[in-house]
C-alpha cells in the first residue's frame, strides 16, 4: 500500500487522517459514516494537513478503535488493521468496509444514538431522508417506478431549476412532508435523483447533474 500517494489525495469521502485517537465517541462517528457510505480508510499517525507523525502505541490506538467499533457503534463494526512503516514511523491503517447492515448508529457523549454519513471529507449527521434510503437500500426488493403527477412535477421542476429541497417540493405538490419525503426516497433508490447533503442544507438534483 502506497501511503504517501494516498496522503497526497487528501481527506475525502473514503479517507480520513487522525494524528491520534483521543475520543471514542468522535471516532465512532467516522466509523459509522464510512460504513453507511461506501466504506473508507482511516490513517492514524497522520495530521489533517498530511504530515506523517506516526503512532506512539499501535496497541493503544487499536484498543480505542475496537472499543468505538464494538461499544459505540450499533450494529457493531469490524475494522481491519494494517501497520505501515514510513520513514521509521508507524502509520496504522484502519479499513472500514461498506456495510450490508445499514444504517449504523454512533453513540454520542450524552448516550444518544445518531446516524452519520460521509459527504466529501466530513462525517455529517444523516437526514431523515438519508436514514430512510439506508434502511430501504438493504431490503433488496426492486423499486417500482410509478410516475404519478407528483413525480412528474418534481422532474419538470428539476429540469427548469436544477435543484429542489424537501420544503420546496412539499410546497410545489401541496403534500405533507411525509408523503413528499417518501417520493423523494423512492426516486433516490431508483437512481433517478441524487441527494446533496451538507451541515447547512439538503437538496436534490437529477442523477448525472452536479
């Protein structure tokens, strides 16, 4: 594994750097976000700006990650470890595969469980729509696309405006949030539209557009 080349990519949707593990709650968030997305790698002993510092104790870091993965993640996550030596320093590579038991929840400092999702280089709190998509994604039943007036209105709006929020869609169709949400979830699952989530907002576009 070429760690230096990996580090040059910078933190992204499937790569995160940690100088050391200081909090099981915080690392549980990252583990869950990777498992709920397409999986990812944690490089322990690497600073946010990509400097290789190495780990002081691989066993201590492994203990913290295993504790987070088994006690602070629900369902539990099974990380895989690899120790890589670079310039006389040890970088601990933690591989988190994409899960087939989504959604995973992470426990916070107040003992509350939350779903997190990886967006770009951040592990963010998943919206209700993303949680529903994760739940239904595991059910492996084919999604039937039935274009009612509501779906047509959504696609026409997107064609004209490029993006839409749940609030805008609910207003457009004069339907309750729950109904609007259900339609959006089914269209995400069938690959017709894509969610775009950040800490500030969530909106949807036609698949293939940014």
